[in-house]
C-alpha cells in the first residue's frame, strides 16, 4: 500500500501531539510575560507547599452560569489549585461544587462562612440580579480556614498561600503592641490585626518601672502615641534594641484638625529619642499637589455650599524605594504627615522608603489651614521629601537591630475601629512587621494583585503614545498580514506562469 506524503504528515503531526501530551505530564513550564510575574508562583508559596506534612483539602464553592468575567476568576482559581497540587506532591487536593443546585450544599457553604454575593446578569436583553457563590474552605486535620469570596483581580496567590500557612503553622511568633500612652488598641487596628494574625500573635505590652519587654517578643510596634512617654519607656526600648530587638514606629509630630482648620506641633518624647539615634522628624506639615479631595462646607453669604476641595495636607504617596517593605505598593494615603532627615553616622544604615511627589512642600507648625485658597505650582517647590525610613545597625548597645519609622501615626488606624482604610496603608505596616521579623516570605504576595494604575498619572507623551498605539497597532498588523499574503499569492502566480512549472 502506497502512502502519500500528506498521510505521512498527518501521522507525524498526531504523533508529535501525543508525545507533547505525554511529556507535559512530567515536564511543566509556564511563560509569564506580565510585569510582576502575576502567573508565576513565588518562592514563599513553593516553600509553604514543600513543608506540608499533612494533606490540605480545598472545597471550592462556585456557582454555575457565572458571567464571563467571573468564569475567568473561577478558571484562574482552578488552575492555581492544579499547580499547588503539583508542587506539593499531591499534598493539596480539591473539588468544585455548585451550591445553587443543592439545598444541602448551600446550607453547608453558609455554615462554613461562605455567603452568597449578588451579581448582575444579562438575560434576554435585561439585567437582573442573582445569588452566586465564589468561596472556598480549606481543611487540614480538624482545622479549617475559609476564603469567603475569591475576589476577581486581587492577590489570589496571597489569599490561598496565607490560608494554607495559617492552617499549617501552630507556633506563631509574638508581636508586641505598646500601650499606655494613648495608642490605639487592636480594636482600632482592625485590618492590620486581621492581616498580622495570619502569621503572628499580637500581644499588648505595658511598660512601667517594674515591667520589661518580654524576652519572647522580638518585634515591638508603637502606633500613634498621644501622651508624653515616660523616661522609663525609653530606657526599656534601648534595652530592647540592645538585645537585637526590632521596632516599628508610626508617630505624629504634628496634629491637624480639618474641621477647625488648625494644626499644631505634638510632643511625646519620641522625637527627642529618635534624634539621639540620628533621625530627625521635623515639626512641619507635608503638603503635596497629589492629594485627596475632601467634601467640605463653605459659608458663602447666607448660604452653605458643599464642594470638593483639594487637601494638600492629606497626600497620596506613590513614590517608593526598591525595598521589600514597599514592593508592589501602588499608593498610600497619609494625613498631616511630617518630613524626616537623617543626621546619624555611617555606622547606621539609613534607607528612605516613602517619598512625596515632585510637587510638594512644607508648612511649619502651628498653622492655620486655608482650603479656600487657590493653590499654585509655587506652593510646591520641593520634591521627594522623605516621610518613612528604615534604620539598621547598632541603634543601642552592641547588637545589630532594626527600626522602621513613619512620620504619620494615623495611616494604619481604622477611624472608629470600623471605617475601612486604604489596603496599601495596611500592607505598608504589615510588610514592615514582616521585614523586621525576618519573615519576609509573603511580603511580595500581599501586594501582587494590581489595585490601580490610573493612566491620568502617566506623562502626557506616554499617555498619547499608548492611546495611538492601542488604536493603530491592530490596523498595522492587518495591513502587514495583507501585504505578506498579497506577495505570497503574487509569487505563486508568477511561478505558475513559468514554462517548467509542474
């Protein structure tokens, strides 16, 4: 039987496909061209999976008939579970169920802490709302961890990896939270506490003449003290740093009141103590052209007008150092922040972390705020003013220690203990604690999901280039394809016209 060349080509093609499929079961790679390797699992995740000693079971509750954008979220979650299972040596197993189709499954999902969300669905040219489930429950032995909603576009790897880490870690290190000088408690650090509790146990610390910072605490946080700090506290802090302790400080050097439009300096003693370490937190107000707009009431004649006004004293900060603490952050929001300078010697490593924009300035305290004024470029003559920094070295005694200081004490605090704050503000403090505690594995994952990339903040030339590239590139590609196809057909016609063509 004679086999023509077309049959051979088909057989070879099928054989190649079969070989590729067989090899793909044993050899695996993924080409990730995204800017921040969004689809590449991190070293931290790989270590978490390799250290699993007991199998983790994931039961994913996803409704059927989800809209297209949510089906993508479901598929992304499934693909991630497949890769987790492969990397863990099949120590992670999973199943997907649809609670909408079974009353028992729906009851089970809600009992596990997964509540339905309302989504908009188009049906027969009409929009309607329907209940949908998009959560998961992870189990390890008799312990459970719930992901109430798998959010589209957020850091899915961080959510899944931290849930597994929380299940597998039994002995969590302790982070101290200083109390006694007007600092907020855990009930006012709701979001920070929620994030830190994944890997740490938070414990309040009060310092008196007869008490010390416990030896099992390696990292201590001081957040927004408002009262004068007694000298004994600073002695204990020096002793703490002298044994290699790690210190996080978020402090206010000034105090501002939007309602009364007045701000003044604030003295707690921290500023003098830090000056002794070489770090000067200035008694001034940072102002920045890149700032928050607030709704305020203005008296105009006999009427009260409500309008949106730029508040340069509440800057949006998106200039960061290349450092694990700020890696992946998009934007943090400070209020009534101050600038800082380093005057210490070279024995201490000083690393600025957070900067103002290229249009910023300062105002001395005390200060009356005039938000009805027309701000001009002349009001912002400075750039890249430092509002947060890390210090490493012999900060007290001979032991090497670390300290992270931010010149705004309010950025990680939930107003009233309930009002949500900017997620990157939370990540800034939690990343700092991770770095100080030398447990930096999950820092990059926390901010891996891109939260905002406003095109308006790009330079005019870049924005124009992207706009025209987006418009013209598809047209140019079609024209190139058409030209190549035209030339190919033309060459074929010429070849056929030749006398020896067969």
